[in-house]
């Protein structure tokens, strides 16, 4: 029979750090997935709104480009704001 080896304090710290990192990454992935779901829901809602202003038979392609441009501008502005607000402090 093999003897069970006791973990050293350093080994216990390393394992605890690894568990913490796995929990943090898992939480980050879950939040990212939920953000993706919310983004897809908003995509559908905004697409429907645009279709109500531009019926498909009149200007579906134009409406999609307008939507893409508006969303791009909103994302750039929001990203800049978030980076300033949550980014590293100088």
C-alpha cells in the first residue's frame, strides 16, 4: 500500500489558487454567454423595429446597413466609455 502524502502549505496555496482561477474563469464565461443571449435578444428586437419603419419589400438591404451603422456607432461609444470607466487608472 502506498502512503498518502500530505500537501505542503505551498501545495495547498497553489491548489487553492487554481480552484479560485477556475471559478473566476467559469463565472466570466457564464457572464459572457448571458451577454451574448441578451445581445441576440436586442438584435431581434431592433431588427423588428427597423422592419416596422422599412418594410422588407421596400428597403430591406438599406435597413440592414442603417442598423449595422447605428449599432457600430453605439458599440464604439459604449466601449470607449466602459474602457474609461473600468479600465486601468493612470
